[in-house]
């Protein structure tokens, strides 16, 4: 019996041909993928194994004007886990929790809740030594990555100016926020090979180098910052005050040499932060400046040419009725009349009001506007307030009087220091800066030099006259300034709070060639008095004394040479 297939040999040949074609097609595809078109397989392989890991870049160094560090970036270790991979090592979870200092039950709950995910943070910001101790446990699914954390050497002393960064190293407060783009670095990128479990196999190459952030030199002098911080803190403790601010300004360059606030906080430990402590009150808190505005109003009177320091104004009986309002003087004066200098020495509201009536509220408003009140200082500080300088189409006596002695407007401590800096700089207002200035800027004349010189002498008398603010005197130096006391406005109703005051003092020195201006604001002193000459003036004196000596400014109020020689001879016991 013959095979049936033999009757049709062409069928066998067709099958063989088809098999040959299939083998040829497979062979061609292999050659195509392996030789001619390698990119496909390479791309598929890279997609499964090649990864790009960011290279962190540290933020730029922030220093004071002398190069002392205020904010530095330190390397830290961040531990992360692959929860899916860790499910096979549940027996070691308590060991991991103990090494991390975490609650074992809480860590177990987190790992089980994210069991289907491949990434979660365990802890961030460990020191490299702490991170390595955890990695040495060799727990499956636990990995590390390098990051940077900001450290602030000055701590709470410069916290309000410097600010701080968040967990991702982005600026969130102060100069860290204002200059975030300048300080922030550009992360790099490196190429690595990983297996399917995410473990690093090989470090291939650096694709992009990390670029560190730029350095930033602030105008602060850390020595003055510590000095101002200490004296303000001691004043708050002595007088039981709620809060306070102090600003030290270079009158020639407009640089802020010191800016401190109380209460403050430690930017290196922010676990128990209070919002009230985080606020830079010198920039954000508005207040009525009270009698510290009288020199500004007096400059408007002198600018008219109708008044001179020796002109007399009747202030008796110490009160003045304007409609339903009564203006009163706090201190009694000797005699019925006061000169313009006497009005500043005695801080007479009645005398200042009568001068203001003569020149008009518009003239006072114009000088205050030119000197910077109600306007942005140009510092670019986050959250800075500009205050309020009211204007009226028709200036009635009530508005004129209140404006002249510092009520009805709102300012910040920085604006107050800036205004007195203009008076100290012979009437020229220079732009303020929180960044170190290498070249002296050009100022704008806001008060004529003659009037500014006259006011400097009048304000010197305010401190050195027999009835002046003697607590503001600085041994070895002639200084000038004006105290102020203002009632605090009520936030709940119109009017003022009972027994709530702000004590202020603003001044400059030395008088031979004024270098620095200082503004002190103390909020709600509750012990031993509340007047600016009693509470804030001693702070001004101590800070000014320390600052001038730290800056090597020569004294301009030393005893005469013959007196010093006579005293020296006495110490020798008569021997030659």
C-alpha cells in the first residue's frame, strides 16, 4: 500500500518552503534587532534599568557685613523606604523603629497603609552619622539620599532678618524668602543603573553638575546685632514689657546695621514656634509715633522762614481747647512761654499745636511725605508695611494739631529710624538697604541743610538741657534725639486702650559728624513707668555707647585737657 502523500509531493514542498520562510523571517528579525536596529532593545533595556538621580545643590552662604556666617548649608541624610519591598521583612520593623526613634506601632501602620507603593519618607534631615547607623542595620527596602539643611549660627539674635527655609530648602521667611532665587542652587543630575528592585548597580556618569547658590552679604554688623539684642531683652525684663523693636541705621549709606525684635525664636529648632515671636515687628508693626514726630513738624516750621529756634510760644495754662477736644501737656513748664527748642525739651503738645496752626497741616504733611512716611522703604522685605500718612482736602485745627505731635498717622520702627537718619545726614535721605553697600549712594534732599543743622542742635539740647532726657546721654559723646509716648489704639472699638502705651526714643550721634541713627520702640511696659524718656532712652544710650566704640568713632565730649592733667597729678601724690 502506497502512502497517500506521495501522490501529492507539492504539498510537502510548500510546507518546507513556509517553514524556511518563517525561519528566515525570524533570523532576519534577530539580525535586524541585534545588528541593524539596536536602539529599540537598548531603549527598552534602559527604560527598565537606567535612572537619573538628582544631585542636590546647597544654598548660598549668607553673611554679615564682615563675613561672619548667618546662614550656612550643611549636608544631611534623608532615609526613605520601598514599602512593597519591606513587606517581606516585617520582623525587623521594630528594630528599624527603634533606630529611627519612632513609635513602632505608628511606623508599622504607615508601612502597611502604603504597602502597594514603592516610595515613602522614613525621616529627613539626619546627620550623616545617624543615617549611616540606620543603613548599617541592612534592613531590606531602606535607602538613603543626600540633602542639605540650613543652619543659622546667630540663632535667635538675627532670626527676624535672616528668616529660615522649609524642609525642602526653600526660603519661607526674611531674607531667605526675599532672595530665594539668588540663594537657591541649581540641582545636578547623574545617571545610574538599578535592578528591578531599585537597588543601585552602577554609577554611570554625571549628566549635569550641581551649581551652588550665590553668596549674600547683609548690611548687618553681628557685633551690633548682639549688643542691640541684649539691651532690648534686658529692657523688656526690667519694665515688664510685652514686646519691643530696635533699629540701628548708618546715616551715610542707609545700611541697616542692626535690627532686633522681642520676643524672638530659634530658627534651628522650630518645634514650638509662636506666630507672635516670628513677626519682624520693626517692619510689620504699625504705631502712632507720638512726640517723636515733633522734630519733623518743627522742621516744617523752620522751612517756612517765619520761625526760628528762639521764638516764643505761649503754652500757659498747659491745655488748649479745640471744639470738643482738649490738648494737654503732660509735663509742667517753667513760665508761660516756651521757645521752639523749649517745646521740644518739654515735649509740649500745646506749643507744637500753636506752631502747626501758623504753618498749616499741609506744610507738615509735605515734609513727612518727603522724609518717607506713608511710603515703601524700598528694602523689599516680605511683609513690610508702609504705614499711613493721612491727607485732607481741608486741614482743620484738630487734624493739624494731632498730626504735629504724632497722632493720626502710623509708621514702623524702620521708617522712624530712616527719618531721623535724614535729619542726621544734613537733610539728605539715602535709600535704605539690608544688603552691604560698597559705594555711598546719592541721597535726596528732603530738608534744607541749614534747617537740618539747626534741628540737630535743638535735639542735642533735648538731651543735654537741665530738663532734657538725661537718661539718653552717652558718656564721651554728644548725641541728639527725642522721646515719645503714645497710647495704643484699641482693635475692638474706636479710641484707645486703658493703661496701654508704647514708649519710644529716636536719635543719632555723635554730633561732630553723625554716623548712626537708632530707633527704640517698647510695647506696653507695665513696671516702673511707661514714658519714652524713662523706658526707651536708657536703651538708646547703652546701644549708642556700645556701637560708637565698636565702630571706633572718636569721642567728641571728653573733659578739657587741663582738667585731665590736674586729675592725673593728684593720683601721683604730689611727687614729680
